[in-house]
C-alpha cells in the first residue's frame, strides 16, 4: 500500500494552542523572524481548555490579593518571597502585552484586559491579625507600596458594598485593596496572538490534530506522529525543538516522549465549578476581585473569591471555584486519563503523594458531595444577602496538579507551575496550573534561556528582548522609579487608566 503520510520539517513544534504556546511562538518569531514553527491543537479552536475565559480565574495574578501566595509561618510572620516573584513576573507580562499593542500585533487591549481592584477579605481576630501582618510585610516593598488596609466598617462598605450588605458593625472584618489590579481574558488574548502568528511566514497552525507519538532520533531531533481527527490523515513532523503546552494533556505527552527527565512525574486532576450571578442589579453592585482564605486541604485553584469579570464585553459576577474530582486531565479529555498516566516510574511518587495529602482527599470528597444549599451557604459567607434564585452553577476548567519525586524518593504534590526540559534543550514541557497564564511571559523567557542558550545572550536577541520587555534582566522591586515609570507606560498603552 502507498504511504500517504504527510511529512513536514520545522525548527519548532508547539503542542497545544493555549496561552503558553502563543506566548512562546510570538517571542520566538520576534527574536528570529525566519524561524519555522508548526502548532498542533487537538480541538477545533485555540484557548478552549485552561486559557478559556470561563475555565480560567481571569485574575491578573500579581499576588495583590491571593493569600495562598503569602503563607503564615510558625512564628506568626508572613512569607512574602513567592508574592514578590509573582508580582515581578506579572509586571513582565504587562510590558510584553503593551509591546504587542503598541506594535499593532494584537488588537485593542479592551478586548482582553480591564482595571478591576484586587482585594483580600477576612473575618475573625486571628485572620484579621494575619492580614494586617501580611499588609505590613508587603507594603514595605515598592511592588506593593500602593496597597491599603482597613478594618473600618464604613471604609469596607465603600470598597466592596455588595460584600458588606447584611453585615453588622461589630463584626471583626478586614480587607486590603490594590487599585491597579486587573481582569484578564486569557482566551481572547491567546486567540489574538495566534491570529497574529498565522499571518506570518513560516507559521502553520493545525486544529483537530492530535499528537500520538514523540520519539527523539539519534541526531537529537524529534519525530512526531500526528493524526488529523477530521479526516484520519496521518502526519509526521520533524523538528529540532518541541514545546508541550497542552495543559492537563501535557503529562501524557511527556510520558510518550519517554525522556529521563520526565520519569517520576505524575498528575492529580482537580475539576472546578462556579456560581454565576444572573441578576444584573447584583452584578452592577460589585466591582472588584475579592479573595478569601482557602479551606484546610484545598488546592490553590480553589481559593474562594467573589469575582468581577469582563468576558466578551459583558460584565459578569462569579463565586467559587468549587473543587471536584474527575479522572480526566482535560475538560474535553477521557475518563481513562488518570489510570493510563500511572507508570512503573511514577507509581511510588503518586501513592506517596496520595498518602501525604489526606486533607486534600478529604476536602475533595466534601466538595463533590456538596448540595446546592451547601454552595449557597458558602457564597453567603462572602455575600450575606445572596439569594439562591440569582445564581446558577457553571462548569469551570480542569487542572492537573503536579506530582514529582521528592528527595526521599516519595511523592510531592506541587501546586504551582513546573517547567521540565531535557538536558540537551530539545524538549520542554509545562506542567501545573496557578499562576500559569498571568506569568506566561516570564516562564517562556526563562524557557528560552534554558533551551536556546547559544542565541539568548547574543547582542541581537538581548536587544530585541529589551525592546519587548524594558525591564529584561532587572528586578523592579529594587528600582522603584523604573517600576513607577513602567507601570504608567503600560497602564496608558493597555488603557487601564480609562476603565
């Protein structure tokens, strides 16, 4: 029989059409305009999984309001290192997005970013003291110098009137606010970047194409077998570099690549749901992202928040997310994803991680068993005046928390994002979830530094990176004047002063 397989050659193959692949693809084309890139996505549109507006919190994760990034230590002090790093990374994203807008590579910024204040809200003496300690630790840093704290009832009513409805003046309450917070539609941003990429010479984007096999050849290049899900047509793509940015689908693809660096990794899937407000009068009363403290054992993606969103030009109000358990690794995945991911090299880490995270298991069981009345009860902790008739349950995204080998050979459950690359720099994989999309630019620049070592420090590439990211190779927390200048510039370009 004749071999009808289509063959292609490129310098880069990106698997998955989400925010990570879009960001990496655009940066690489800016650095090397003649680079040839192929992109493969198993669904029929870009950003349909983790990057989609309804599957993603949409918070410009800058650590302004997310309390899980600032854990309390045994002595009562608050660890802020992770918050500083995330805030730095989000500033990098703002600079890169501003560059794309200024250069007309993506359309009007109103399509994907809006000004929405970021607030943290707690109640009870212990939590109020924690928030005050957190505020004092963060506000001493230039990145957080504009943060405000209050436990005054009238002030809190001004900041978040809907949250304060039905509360009593003698309650122990406190909040912090950062006026420069943002709401980001990562789905719209991702699709805009892919629309730009598709117009460039040397870029090919294939939807409804599923990667079946990856194998590294003797010359260190990769052969990838792909199937067109609509026609059944087989393809073989040959490339020097592969990036797997397929959300929950990344782990199975890493296992198919069968590289030593991927041994021992496993995944624990967590699904999500939102309560969505259907009453326009209620939606109009709230204009903030208000984050609370997570329940004991909850994964970071399940930190409760009452959340103003702007999706496709429409203002929305969400509460959640409520966590659940599914054996799928993707919203559009298979129930066999989890069992098929268990291999000899990751069995012990996965069993160990399960044993060491009993509180998480208990939390997920409780979440799955929740009734509609339970969810409204949880909502009323944040909105005492909430009426069940104003809220409907919506399915959110699917995340896979990373499990990897610990120092003792057991398993460690990682809640952040994890980038794995082979020693030869020919394959890179992004696993994990939060803060993911918000810090995609920093993550991809770091990845390029690991996998394109010979080029990244050349004068040409360095100059281009500084043009895209003016603070490249600098930290803004120790340069307050530069930080202020860049925040003003990016706010103007992204029209954040006008929302």
